[in-house]
């Protein structure tokens, strides 16, 4: 049976999301901003982030598959839900639960560039460089975590543990 070790409390997460939302509010004060959440993991983080941003924002979601039932990325990316909003000429922030290998963010930033946005940035709940294979520029990172498989606050393992209010390290 898997063991969960607490890493970040709900209170720590709430405070950091609010701080990042203040940065985004300041940086995009007079912008036509679109937050694009990467499903499924980012939906909780994005909801909290969007509610905390002081400016008006549009929201959309995209789904990319690369993990399946494994704890490591397959390296193959499949766009299973495309954008519905037109992002041409708009500032876009990709909202992701966790960036580790960097492969999905590279795939998404390349994809978004084909849609002619004004800018594309990344906002991650967790920047985890342990398995980084592709360099990525994460403009907004709530937490930097060096290692471990994480679950909770939207992060899952085989669709389990997403609803936990904090973030935990999952150990077999």
C-alpha cells in the first residue's frame, strides 16, 4: 500500500497562490489575458489562481496526454482537448500543476505559438527539475521541489489523490 508523506499544507498553498496571483495581476494589469489550464491536474490550482487575480481574465482548458497509468512521462504527447478560445494577439499563461521533464511545456508552447498570441508564459504550481529533459522558462512557480512523486491539490497517480487539500510525496 502506498504511503503519503505531507510536503505542503493547504495553508501554504493558499498563501503562495495568492502571492503569485498578485504578481500576475501587476504584470498583466492592462492586458487581454487568457489563462489556459492543462487538464486534468491544473483545474484546482487554476480555479484558485483565477479567483485571486484582480484583473479580468478569460479561461480555457487544454488536455494533453503523456503519462497514462505510469509515474513517468512516455515522451509522446497527444492533444486530446484543443483550445476553444481564439488567443491571437492575446497574452496567454499556461497554468500547469507540475512541470518536471519539460517535454509537455515544450509541446504546448510550440503549439500555442502557431496560434499567434501576443505572448505565452508558464505558471506552475510545482517546478520539479529532478527529471528535466527540456529546458523551460517558468515565469511563475509557486514551489520548487527537487524530487519525489507528488500527489494532492490536483496532482494524481492513476487518477487517485487529486482531491487532497495539501501536496504529499507518494511512496510505494
